């Protein structure tokens, strides 16, 4: 499959699109440099096991670590997290207010495969501020809230941290 991609700074070039299964053998040759395999430009192993379906009862440390570590908070998700935590904090700050306390509930809707279960599972980790161990380095532990400090997730950090304190 051939197509044109736009690179950063407005540069473009023709490229060939390959199935992921062929990444093991594709190399980029650039003049004097050693050929580089595409799989080596990714931070994480492309061939690691990835859960295709999020299940609420999967609480294995390795799965929880991967889910928190690889969860990407888009602008849309950031809006939903903020909306939830604004309502959550309002209920916590005013526990005796029947207008707020009587309306506390959550409804998550979306199309099949849109990430509803994944969103709720990540939200549950954040609300519990779950402590998880890195399966590759058992001495490395992180609380769920610590995953919110990554640069891609900075907008939601303050809201979630205020809910956790």
C-alpha cells in the first residue's frame, strides 16, 4: 500500500505502509548510517502481549501496571475526567447538601469498543490510588495518581490530585 505522509515541519515523502507483522524485517537505509529496523524506534516492544478487551475482574499486577502505564488521556478523555472529578469533589465538599448528594451518580455511554470499560477501570484505579508493582522490576512501585504526572497527561493532574488529597 503506498501513500504520502506529512512529516513534522511540513515535509512530506512517499512511504510504503506495511502490516505490523512485517516490522521485524523492514529496515531504513540512510546513506552512511547503519540500517535501522523500524521496531527499534518504538519505546515499547511491538510484539508484547496487549489485552484486546478490558475486563473488570482482571486485577493481576502485570495487567494493572500495563493498563496504567499505557493509558493515553486524550483531550476528550481529559474533559470526562474533569467532569467526573468536579462532580465528585462537589459531593465530597458538601456531603450534607441534598441537591448535590442526591444527584451523585455516573452514567458512561458510548459505542461498542469506544473505551467505556477501560475508562471506568482507570477511574477505579485513580479513586483507590492503587499501588502497583512493575512486573519487570518488582522493587519499582507506583500509585495510580503518579501516572497522571506524565507530560501527555498534565492537564488532568491537578484535578485528580486534589480529589486524592
